[in-house]
C-alpha cells in the first residue's frame, strides 16, 4: 500500500513557522513528507530541512517524495525517534534551528495498513508499533500487563469510562487463551460496555485502542521528555509548532509553553521576582489553531487536531 497521509493544518503550519529561505528546519514526525515538502519548497540552496521518523515505511515514502530536494542537498532524512532530535542534529553538525514541527497524529497509512494492528476496523494481530524494530507490542500489553497496570493505561491514556469493566473482561478472556487479534479485542470491549452506552458514541474500541497505542510507543513520555530539548534548539525568533490529537498531548504542550513563557516560581506575594528564571519566549497561540470546517469535511481525521506555536525571544 502507498504511504498516504493528508497533511493536517498544512497552511496554518507553514504560516506559523514563518519560514526563512536560508533557515534550518527539523520535522520530527516526517510521515509521508507532506509538511516537509512545503517547507523545503520555500528554502534556498542555503536552507536545510532535517526529516526524522521512526517508521520504515514513512522513511521510504518521504524519501521518494523529497528526492529532488535531497539531490540538491537541502533535505536530510534520518530514521530515528524525535526524542533523539538533539543528538541527530548534533551528529549533523547543527547546534540550532529556525523551526521545528511535530505532527503527533498516527498517519492514515498506519491506520489503513491493517496488518500494523493500529485500527479496530481491520482484523490483524495486535501490534501497534510505530517502529517495528522495538520488541514491545500491543499483544504484549494486553496479555502480559497486570490487571492494575492495564487499568492504568486504559483509564489514563484512553480516558475510558468503562476501563475497569474492560480490563476485567480482558483478564477473564486471556486466562482461557491469549488475545491475539484486533477483532478479538473488539468483541471483548463490546461486551464490556452496556449496549445503551454504546449507542451513538462512535466505535466502542476507539479509546482503548488509543490507550494501547500510546503505551506501546511511549508517546506521552517521549513528548514530555523532549520539549525542553526542542525549545533549547531554537535560534532567536525560532518557532516550535506542534499538532496534537487528544487532550493529554495538548495539555502537555500547553503547560510547557506556559512555563517557558512564564517560568517564575516566586510566591505571588513577592513584590519582585527573586528566583531569576527568565522567559525564553512566548506562545503565539493563546488558544490552539483548529482546522477549518472545509478541512474537517475533506479529512475527518483532522477533527481533533490542535496546533500550538511557540516563538523564542531574541535575548531570553
């Protein structure tokens, strides 16, 4: 299957990054290369774009899409997790950049290629690895985690109202035989949620599958652990643009941007700041930028997308 991924909030991202023709940019979630293509198109021969992705299929697809820019020496593609962005850039001799983009959504390709196990709409082995070099899979989580660990994952990362019931049913079923496929798990989830609560609420597996995917790929910890690095990599007036797809990611980004813009930890009663912590920039978006009605109609997967942007100060 061709690696397809409609680039969400494309115009808004390009505008927010305020691209300089001679600038250096990093796309930490390269995917099919849609955002990166538009960034590279605006660069001169002196500009650079470093595209990072951990998914082998994405690297191949983006390599083909960005071939012309790579031949001109503008684009470099690296297979890695964006949590290692600072090292990736250091290895390339790049100490700072003018802009960084993260599009944290799972690509259409990853959902639609049934054998990857991301989707509850295709019957496949429980996998959900974005990087197929890693050993941990959704199968291991569903069948190997304790009842308590499984409850934490589904309740916290899926924000699932019926997490307790779903986990009880999973534990009961896996005691008889391992739960191997997405459709097996679908049936267990379905029987765990009262029929009247399933009506009109979308697919009953949506939140549990989201939770398993987040746990399998350590998505929230990667984001939390990397934001400081990315902010430190920005040059003065550099931009960090992040597209999130659920409330947990958005909250992490919002709180980090707020902290970076207002890091003072002095008690409110202090007349002047004595902690010495200075703002490094400001969030350009008090409220997140959302897709237009037109984009959501054309691409239903854009509906939950939120874009937040941070700009580094000239002299933080």
